[in-house]
């Protein structure tokens, strides 16, 4: 009997986001006049665009100077959306790349919703390019068709005899720029189903084009929330509870009276905001403020207590996430049995830009400036706080200084705080005063949200020939979705983010069982770059390596046999092994050291990534990751350089977590506070990385997250191959 409870139905997701409203607006829905009027006031990543003369749809405008402004609906946090999506438009439009400008889209779910998420606008799950691929191509193709129609009417020639190349429309000796044709093109009917290019005719797609955000970021002119300075703006910093769950009991603001620049004190959902003329004024006020906390509901567990609870639960069967064959019976009859337990800590997102946003509220409407990742959810949450309709909350899209999932908070935590503050100011007669909420890194590390800790118990059985015949995988981890606005995605008691990468493994194992416990722990958790795959990939890929070793088989060949019906994973694994020289002996290290090579392959967000790590282990147990060879099967690589950059970044981010990442809890509060005790990877610790892309003509899949999961197991497997022991706890250490 096949039972797979991890699938989340589209209907369940729509129940979550249905309040956002709006049906599917085709890629070429007309851009409203109000949106056009507001365009000049939006902060653009590539500078202010000229006034549009031709706005055929919601995704691009063409000005009289022939500049093409692409309206990007996904936040740019370094992953390349401000280049990848404009590439699609520019290619179909046959524009010159130098013509292209970029603006972040406003919050408008009817026009800019994520096509994979139903009527909700937002960025996440490595969906940006995958979901918008056809949409943005159609937008460019429609504009091109209208420009050609305008030229054909002007020159009285058949449209199919007109050529468009590098931003110039021509017929014989007749030539016109986009800007010269813009007014006439605006009068042409909008094509219902514009024809897109045959891939053989791609100019930019599949090649390198310069990133649109490189110049502004390298010259310091890129606009982030911290760069927003509005007239009369105040700054807020929040005093937060010393432990999770504690509530404000009383506030003594007497010590603030002698401090200059302090303007207001406002209670927010989980603390008290001090509002001042500047950040330093507000911070000094926050530090001087005396708050008495009610600890009656405060959380008092430490990491050891949490682990003990996990161990208690893992001893019993959990809720079934997947069941095929009879794993228990096959395991009992196996010629050889393997057992392992894997332990994973909480992890902070540690984005370079901590949480912040600017909100202005005049009593009727609100404006928000933010590196916005969850437009629809945040828009609704702000509206609820202020008691206004969501459409009265305008969000101006800015660059985000990293996120790794943190800015897509299911509870809209920091924007709710900001909305609460401006509402409090309005009550005190300060309507229309903009407020910039600033979280320090210590705030984000102490009061933010974490990747859940987890415990895995695994059992495998091999037959006499060394074939894998049984697999049992039990997971204990907090649910990210339970208790959030997305709780409807929990299907039959299984949070899909807890078991992804485990319940959907690609290995062909005839008897397989995956079950889950979701303990209720008061530590706040949410998705972290690559979500559940961050722990399931490690457990699966190190345990499969143990199985290969027990079977006396080569780890790559063992995996290949089990992935015969998974062409994408198989292609990535084959390419990585070839490029890494897997079949050749590894060069020896210095005297007294041992070297090892390890492999891991994992599919997440519909993209398969294989990574092979080479490590050197010293006599004292210290080790260094020397080299990583990565192969990625992500469908068509729209911009190969961005794909490589995302793999390199994912490897660096995942390696930092594998080597150092750990949030420990003591008496209900996190111990770590900043980069001094929550290490990130340093430049000299980054290995040499090679990225190879599997050629593909399939539609693109995501690359923002899939590079992360394989790196930790690849390194752990390499350490084992170097003669070190099997490591089953992160962060990795060979210390006794």
C-alpha cells in the first residue's frame, strides 16, 4: 500500500492565501494608470526610469528615449531576479541590453502574484524564475508584436517582413527606435497569445549578460531600507523580552526624560518600542528603558531539555509521511542492518541586513518601504493592525540585504511591529510621521526566528548481495507551519517542510517508511534557506554512504543504481563525478595528514545538485575543505553566471552552517548574539569551487536554495573516507 501524506494540495494553499483576492491575470494584463503614475515615485534598482510612452502590460514600459523598464515582481536579495527576469523580456523584445532598466513591482497580488502560489505575491521556494519564465517572455513578445505592428502601419509593409534587432525596428532602409514607435505602438491591440521565440533564436537567454544591480551595489548607490530618509522621519528600536514567551508587565520610562532625542514610547506585540530622532537616540533610550517582564508564560527550556524531549518522542512511532512495502518486515529479515541517529541544532538566518522597514500612516492609508519578500501576507498583516483595507497599504520594493528566508516571515513580525508603532504615534496625534524600525543584529539573533532543531532516527537493511531493501526514517522537529497563517498546508498531521527531502527521496528502495513527530516548543521557527532539506539531506546522504560502505560498493556507483529512474539526479551525479575525477586516486596531503573525498546528491525545489568535496584531516583532528565540485541540473540556465554564483553562494552558506552554525538555548533564551559567537565562513575558509551545469532545454527550475543541502553531507562523507569517524551531529567536529 502506498501512503504519501506529504503532498500539499493547491486547494489547501489557496485556503491560506485566498483572502488576497484576484484571479489569474495573464502575463500581459494591462498596467493600471494608477500604477503608471506611481512608477516615477518608486525606488528603482537601476535608477529612475524615463516617463513611459508605451506600457503594454504590467511587466514593462518603454519610454520615448527607448529605455525599457522591466517591472520585477520578486525581491532582489542577491539571487539575481533583477537580471534574470529582465533577460526574458529583453530577449523576446529584441532590445539592446543597454536599454534595460529595472523597477521593483508594487504590492498588487492581482497583477504580480506568484503563479505557483495562487493569488499571493511573494518570493521564496526558489520559484522566481521558474514561475515567471513564460509570463515575462510573453510580456516581451507582446510588446515586440505591437512595435512591429506600429512600424508596419507607418511604413505600409507586411508585419512579417519587419526585423527587430538590438533595439532597432527596420525594414530595408527604414529604421526606427522603440521610442520613436512607442506612441503608435500604444494604439495597437494587445495580442491575446503572443508568439514567443524558438529557443534557437535566443540572444540573451542561456548566455551571460551583466547583472543590472552590479553597478549600484559596487558604487554604494543601491537603495536599501537603511538608505531611506523621509522628511520628519523618526527611528524606532524595540526592547525585547529576555526569554521566549515573556510579556510586558510594566514600563518605567522615567530614565528617558533626561535623554535628548527621545520622542515616544509605544508597546508592540512582544516588547516596547522607543522612538527617537535617530537610531542612536532610540537605542540609548531603549537601553535606559526599564521594563518589568511577566515570566509566567516564559519558556525556560535549554537545548539539553529540548533534545531530551526529542529523544522521548523519537522512541515511539510518529505520523506517517510515506509508507511503501513493509519496511519493518524487510528490516527484520535483512542480512545486515544499519542504525544511526542524527542531531541538528537551531540556526539563525544571519542575513547581512537585519530586519528593518519604513512605514508612514496618515490615518487612512499607509506606505511601506522595505526589501519586501511576502507582499500579500505583509500587506494584509499591516492592514489588520491599522484597521484599513489591504489595498490601502502601498509597498515600495527595495533591495534586500540578504534574507535566506527571514524576510518571508509567516507572522509578518517586524512589519507588524512597525505598523503598531505608527498606529501608536497616530493615537498620540502624530499621523503621517514616517518611522523607520531598525532591528540590531543582536535583536535579530535573540528575538528572531530560527531553522528548527531536529533529531533523526534511521535504520536500513541490506540483503546478502548488498542491495538496499529496507529504509526507516523517523524525524522529530518543530512544525514551521503549525500555528501560522499557513497551517492549512499541514496535511494529515504532516508538515511538508519537516519531511521534504526524506519522504520524497529519489532512491528506489522497495520497503520504505518515513514518519514524523512535531513537538510544540516555544522557540520561534521558520523556513531557512532550503528549509527541511537542510537536515534531511544530511541524514539521507550520509546514511546512504554508510550503506554503500557496508555493501562494499563505490558510493557513486551505489547511488547511480538507486537513481536509475531519476534522470535529473543521475545526470548531476554523473557530471560531478566526471569533473571531480572520482575514478582517479586523490592526491596525498602533507606528512601527517589524511585526505578524503565525499559525495552527496540531492534534489530540492525541482533542481538536482551533486557535490563532491575534498578534505584534508590533520593529526589533531582539525580538517579543511580543499575543493568542491558541483554539478547542477536546473533546466535551462537563463544566465549561467548567476546559476554558478548561486551554487557558490549556497555552498559557502551551507558550509558555514556545517562547520560553525549553532544557536544554543539556555533558560529559554538564545546564547549567541552576533558574528563573534555565531560564526560565518571567512574568506580563507572558502574552498575552491567548480560549478558545472547539466545542459538542458527544459524550463528552468530554482537555483537559490538547492546548492545548500548537499555540502554538509559531502564534507562529512569525505571526512569518513579520510579515516575519520562517521559524524552524525552538526556542526561537524572531530574533537573527542
